């Protein structure tokens, strides 16, 4: 189903063929906000903006028109552990996409006037983000839970940092981290794999890996082992903190977050906990929290749980927007549901239904070729492999009721939880 190739410089390629007239291509780079040193917070995200602002071959307008001009879409995003540049276009324009990726990822110039202009753009992005408490509270919660660790801070950084980024700082961070051994090219579309490899070799093959590459590539697990050399502090249990904090943001409703540390992305219990999280507060309307709190009592419009697995850490949290007078009752109901999973094993029927629902959700997500391109790129970057839907389904099917109960007993302990309230 998936085809793989590694260039001599360490760039890895993962490809799946389909018959769509549109091809989706992206480059995942193993660098995110956790790679930033103190005072650099926000730099990885700012560079993601700045690589579109001019190269040795193109001005900003030429970069933007290269894909948009043929009806395609060009975009990028930054997370705490990776950056992705991607495009969707008619399949005949695959080479155009790959050539542009190579240009902006290896030849960006960070023109001074463009940097100053983009600072204003990012400052407005920060303002917009701060005006959205239902999103801001997630990052503020992680900042408290992982206080003092690079994984905790906001991807956008601070206004002070953004205003003071210099061209020299951006270039140093860029050249140190945007190296072939940290890259995965992910493509889903109508192309011949031999041609895909040829085009990747043509446009990416000449660039040399960094001196930090020990085996021609660095995935997340290897980067975890190289944390000290790469300027990344590895996570330990001591990095998780408990807290109970209220912030007055003059919101119309109270925004509530509670949660704790959880399993990292390489943990053997990750799949089982992902299933449990989906049961607790996943996107379906029949999640336990939605049924117990929204549908039965009408305390909130939105209640959800989220599990984020990083290379050496994990975060589990529950969010809701509620009326302030319902807070005590809401927290009682949340803990009633969490304790239920810890005290009683799921019945065979409940477990079967949970597995069916989760596998169905994965299948629907993979129906989007763009989602699939991003999913397999991230997976190959992290694990050096991509599991098929059938393999992921078998992993979920292997989860037992005893697994779910044991995990609930390990994770859902009140003394491990932190609380953040926006009022």
C-alpha cells in the first residue's frame, strides 16, 4: 500500500498511489517549538512564516504564485515537535510543488524588510489567539502542567520575542534545524513511484545532512536520545506539575481545564489510552462526558477530552465552557465518569462498540487524501514506518477491558491533576 525510499542524504520518502486528479505533497521537518532556547520562544513558528518571504531564486510574490497560479493551495504549520510545508495541486504539477519546497527549505533569505512586515502579521495572530479563550486555555494549561520545560510554552511565542527576532538569529536556527536528515517527503496522489523518487532526488538529493546525523536520519525517538546535543531537554516525571489556578479574563462563560501527564508516543499503552480518551470525551456525541454532562444536564455546549502524545511526554486534559454556578456540579460529574472507568471494567458489548466507533473514525479521517498525506508523513517522521488502517485496527482490537481499567486506575488519580479556570 505504502512505498518508501531514502535518499543518500537521509531524506525519507513515503508515497501512496491513488487515481485522483489532485496530488497532495508535503515535507515534514523534525523541528518545532521545543527546539527553541530560552528567549527564542516563537522562533520555529516565525520561521515557518518567513520561508515564504524570499529565496535566492524568488521573491515572496513569486513563491505564493507558484502554486496558487495553477489553482493549487500552498500552506504550512508548526507544532511543538515538527514543521510541515505542504501543497495540493493537479497531479501534473507535482514537480512544481517539490521544486518549490526545496527552494524555500534550503534557500530562504529572510529579507530584512519582509521580516519586519511579518512581525506585524504574527503579532496580530497572537492578538487573535488571545481573543479566543477556548483555544488559548489549552496552551496555558500545558504551560502550567509542563512549567519550565520547552514543551510547555506557546508555539506562537511572546510579543516581546517576536519583536526582537533578528535576521541572524533566524538564519542560525534555520540552517541548524532545516537539514535533510530531519526531513520526510510525504505524497498521496496519481503518480508513478519511480518518477516520485526521481523528482525527489532531482530537487532534494544534492543537499547534505547535518553533522549531528548519526545514521543518516533523525526520527523523534533518535532525537529524544540526542536531546542534550540538539539543545532539547528530555522530559521526566518531575517535569509534570499540579496546580489550581483561576485567571480573570472577563469571559461570558467559565472555561475549565483539568488534566495531567500521560503516556508518550512510544509507550506500549498509547493505543489503549487513545481508545479510552475517545470513550471519555472524543468527538462523537455519544462520548461519556457529552452524554453525562451536556445531554443530561445541559451544563455546557462543548465538553471534550484530549490526549496529546509527544516523543517523551503525554498530556491528557478535559475542557468545557460552563455557567460559573454549575462549576462544582460539573467537576463532580467529570470525576464520577472518570472513576467509573477505574472502578468497573467495560462489558464485552461496551468494549466492542467502543472499538467499532474508533476504527470507523480513523477510516473516515483517512478518506481525505490530504489528511492521509499528513498522517503518513508524521508517522514516518516519528516511527520510520506507517501502519495501515488494518494494522491500526488490529492494535485497537487487541485492547482488553482489563487494559482500559488498569490505565484508568493509573492515570485518573485526583492528586495528579491540575486545574485552570478562565472566569
